C-alpha cells in the first residue's frame, strides 16, 4: 500500500516539481501566492512562474492578527489554526485560478505569518510564525513545507534573511557583486557576492510598516497606504525629526542582524503621531519615507561599501519599489556613491518584484524536499548550513 512517505520520495525523484509558495509579510496587506515549476537545485535552480496573485486578507483578519500580537497564549493558539485555514483557502483559490488540477501540485510552501521575532541583540534568538501547516495539508491533501526559520535559529543563526538563498542562487556571477534590496514591511538587503561564503545579508531597518501606519492616519482610512508615493510627495521631510530617527541604535548594529515590527512597527508610529502637530501629519509621512530610504542608503555605505564590496547597482523589490517618492530619495542618496538604483522587474527573470518572496519560499521548499540545506550561514550567522522547514505528509 502506498504511503505518504512514498509520495514524498516520488516528489523528490521528479525532474521538476510544481510548488505553490505562500508569503504573508510584516505589512499585513495580504497573502502572496506563486505557483511555480521548480527544477534542479542550488545554482542550477530553474523557475517557471505559472501563476501569481495577492489575496487580500478577509475583513477583520488584519485587526485579528494585530490583536494576537498583543494577546494571550490562547489567542496565539487559536490564531495558529485560523491562519492555517486562511492559507489553505488562499492556496486552493490560487491553484483553481491558475487552471492547474489540485493533484498536479506537488508541494505547498507556507512561510506563515510572523507574530514575533527576537534578534540576538534583543534577547534569546527566537521566532514565531503562525498558520498551522497540518491544517493546510489536511484541507488541500498536498505535501506542505512550513516553519522555515526555526532550524537556522537552532543552528545559531538569526532565522533571517532567508530570501538571500534565492538571490545568490539566481544572481551570483564570478565577476560582480550585486545588491538586492527588499522593501517590504521591514527592509533587508542581500549582498550577492561570487562566493556563497562571502554573502552578506541583513535587515537594514524600517520598510513600509511605519509609512503605512501614518498613511492610514493621514487618509483616515484603515485600508490606505502611500500608493505610488503620491501622499508623501505632498509633504516635506522634517530635518530635525529625520536626524533623530536616523540615530536609532539598530542602525548602528553590525550585521548579521534582523528586526521586525517590534522596533519599526505600530508602536513607534503611534508614538511619533502623538508627538507630531496634527495639522502636519503629511510631513510626518514624508519624513518616514525619507527615513526608510536614508536608513537603506546608510546601511549600504556603512556595512557594504565600507567593507570593500564593490557594487554598482542596488536592485529593489517589495512593495516599496512602487513608492516613487521613496525610490527618488534612494537614488539621490546612492548615486553619488556610484550605486545605481533599479527595479527588480528590469532583471527579466520571469517573475516580478511582487512575486519574489512567494517564489523564494517555493524554491526553499524544493530544497527541503530534496533534503538539501537552504540557509546561507554567512547571511544568517548560523554555525552551518541546515535543511530548513517542517514537512507535513
């Protein structure tokens, strides 16, 4: 009689696997779903994107997640299963809209929703992502790989950034160093060097969370954000407030390092809003856009260029790539250093910036199924390469 273990062995033996990657980030703006055909492994990985979509959270889900972050152990316990149901629904919907039979999907890879993350500089390194993989497996009948970050932490790493593996697998070249900057809820950079042992990757600091929180306050709309940078283009950055923000201690910590909403999230946004002149909130929004851009530029100068990495370009992905005000400040900051700023979509890899992180977790799951390590110790600080993720048969 065939067993689910046989199914796993059969999937691993295939020349290519159909994998759905699910990603819900710190911005809490929805779940990205990327259905991919993945062949090979490591630097021989080949990806064909079959379908991509972003499923907005159902009404009340975002508020529920925020409540859980401040809630009880019971709240966390229940939300783990609730989010598992939500991710299963997103997976089934995306597969159906892709026109692919459910039984043709080999693996569902789910990053889960980060509820809390503790960096080594803040305490005992630890992380918690909700969205029970067993629920996704039960609802879909597919193999599921989830909970990717914990093995790296167990091996002495920070559990992030994990997308660095995709960056290096696809973009490492023997003759150049490329900077891959993601601006999601939190911003992170991967320094893609010719050798994996030299890769540097870390969270640069604030991304869209602070910007989104203030944009909602400016627009008096819970669903608002700084679309295309149109709102922040109307204000003026406050020089004194900006300099104060740029003195944040996290920005001085050397990599490897990670951060999250705990430092650059709603609590900081609320503190800034309460201190600010209510009639000038648009200027606070602009100040925070400049803060994100200048914290990225400062990280590139201090932790990348000053270490001798010769990089001619910074390639931007994540929601921040669509914010024209942010991208304009970033270009003005880095071009004097000889670093051109361009969008990830210009690389022509067959998938765009919005899909990148969901694709990355499909690729990480591919390595997991093959029993291959997929962390980069040089990026995360782990003692050794490890196989990441938990498999639900």
